[in-house]
C-alpha cells in the first residue's frame, strides 16, 4: 500500500508510465502481424486506424473524396472532418513509425496533463484518477484512435471554464466536434458559466476557422463537396450498428426492439434534467458531475461505441467518483466499472468468457450505464460535497 501511495503522488513517475504506454503501443502495432477484416480483400496493418488518418491528408491535398472506400490502402471509412485530415498532415509527413508514435504520444499526453489541470483536487487524488484510467488508456492507445485525445480535451475545457479562459475552453470543445461530432454535447457545459455571450462568439470563431481551414488546399467546389459527403456518411452510419451502448443493452438484455431516436431523445432529456437546478450552478461538484455526465453520455448513447471508446466514459467515471465525497455505493460502482468495463476485454478473463459472454452481452457498457444513472441521481437528489483533500484530512 505504501508503494501505491508513493506512486499516485509521484507525477513524474506517472508521466513516465503514460509515455511508456505510447511507446509500447507503437512498437506492438508496428511489429504485430498483419490482420484481416470481415469481407476485407486483403491483409492490413495492425495500426489500420492510424493509416486511415495518415492517408486522409494525402487524399485531401490530392482532391479526392475522403469519404469513399480505399481498400487497397486500409480497411473501413474515414469519418472525421476535412479539417482533421488537414491538421493530421503534421503526422502524415513523418515516417510511419515516427508519426504513429507522436500520434499516440499526443493522445496520452493531452489526457495526462488535462487531469493535472483539473481545479480544486489535490495531487494524490489526481494520481488516483490517472491510475484508475491507465488500463483503459492502454486499450485506447493500442487502437491508435482519438478517444484519449477527446477525453483530455474535454477535461481541459472544464479546467479552462473554471478559470474563465473561454477562448481556450471553446477551442477544446470545438476540436472534439471536428474530430467526432458527439463532442457537441459538451456545449451544455456553457450553461453553467457566466458571460455566455463570450462563450458564444469564441465558439463561433473557432467553428468558422476550423470549417474553412481546408480551403487552403482544396478548391471551393471540392470544399463544399467534402462537407456534403461527410454529412451523408454520418447520416448513413447512424443505422449501421448498436455498439456497446444503451441501445445494444436494451436489445440484448431485455429483447426490446427500441427505436434509436427515441432512446437518444430519452437519454438527452434525462441528461438535461439536472440543468433545471440553476441554484446548483455555483457548486463545483455539480459542475464536475455535469462534465462526468457528458463524458459518459457520449459513449453509452453512441451506437458505434466500441471498446477503445470507453476511455472517454472511464474519464467521466473518475470525475464523478473523485470530485465528490466518497460513499460505499459509489465505491462499489467504481469497482464494477474497473472490473467489467476496464478489465473485461483483457486477458485476465478467459477468451471464451470474453467472446461468448462479455462481448455479446455488452458487459463493458453496463457499469457505465449504471454510473450515468447515478450521476443524474446525484445531481438531482444528493447533497453534493467536495472530496476532502489530503491536507484537509490531515488537519
């Protein structure tokens, strides 16, 4: 226990661990055998997701349609904004192994420093939060996706909002929208802060800048075509799967043939319900729980949620648990999330259990669904108190 306590208060050591995750995931991806996909015409690299991002930059500057199949290069479709493709050129021009490492490094570093930028939490608690997220962070990094980056940007946005740095806060939120559209849910955080006019025009400025950015390398006609193609892709993608989500859980556990739109609207209504408690806006725990609700909501109501996406939800779970005074029920839910959300895809469980029970029954999502319900309950009915800092406990 002493060794663990020394770990969680050692920011430098935790940074080395996080950097090690980026390096390990990169080497593992580069030296792993090629893999196949269902209906895929050939074998693809283990770092297929990174290749999608890398090639999107070259497709953009070559005037190609970003949103069609390029099966000779990679499997799956590019689903991010044209602006992301242009910005990713920073990594695309690097040799693949170098670019992959720096992409992984960006993801883990943004999440790491965003945790330490959170307000009103002592060093040990921040270490506990980060330690709780490490396994899920490794899972996300091994898949070369942007989910850790999105989680970190949303944590940074909260830290900037708390410090009245609205330009930076709005930049972080707008960036998440132009990576994965569901970041738009985080705009609800604006309701909790004063000077909403400044939040509105700073957001509008960043939206305009990121929207028009690709015009630097494409013609006006191609610019319009790309955004229309992106919109069509997102609309068509909506009906593709149920994912590790509330929708999948309702269908598999309860045999309910639910309508996705109805479920999402119900989820949004519940998400917005605590916002009626305007007098609670001056309580930092309430504001932190609103952030936690955003982080978990965008995953469990995402019909395309998969295992690497859950670093976002786990970041929300950490915010929910470590920002408020602890309770036995909250601790039980935290343990369930660690065991069945974080550890369920790992080799700690036999493969036949993972393949025949955990994945088909969306077990990874269930603790996060329960915790999101508890977040909403806490906001509505619990007397929210801050978690005591180490120094306060010592006194």
